[in-house]
C-alpha cells in the first residue's frame, strides 16, 4: 500500500475488493478498529472523514480520550509528525518501525551498506 487518506491527524488505508467491487479501508496506527467503504475514491474519502468525525464525537460524548495515531512515544522522543512519517514509510516498505529505525541508524553510522531499506 502506498497511499493514505489523511484527515484531522489520522491516516486511513485505501484498499479494493474485487469480490465486492468496492473500495474500503481502516484507520491506521490506532488501537480502535475503525473501518469505512465506498464505491468511488471521493465516496471513500467522504466516508473516512465521516468515520473520524463520528469517532471523535462518540469519544467526546462518552468522556473518553480518543486514540491518536503514533503518539510520538517510542523509546525515543521523535515527535508526533516524525513518528507518523516513520510508521507510514515502514508500512510502505513492509517492515516494522523498529526495523526501519534500526536500518536508518545503521546506515547513518555506516554499520551496513547503503542499499539496505
């Protein structure tokens, strides 16, 4: 997967089901399972926005703190946007965040060949 929907700090996947002839996705990198579907890319994006808006409204109504993707706490203090970017890149490469960070550190420290991740 290489593309994500983005809205209010959340990322959503874009997937296709040939069996159902529809697009679908889920909100990425949070503990809650939030899914959406649509027949066109525009409808999928609208449903993603609606899913996020409903989730945030439900959390507020119930007085609970909503999950946020990539809180920025890893055993490193990366900051929210850097953590999110690392998670997105690792997903694109099909590796774990830990593998990506280790590879980046290894490359920076010349501990592995530059043709790694």
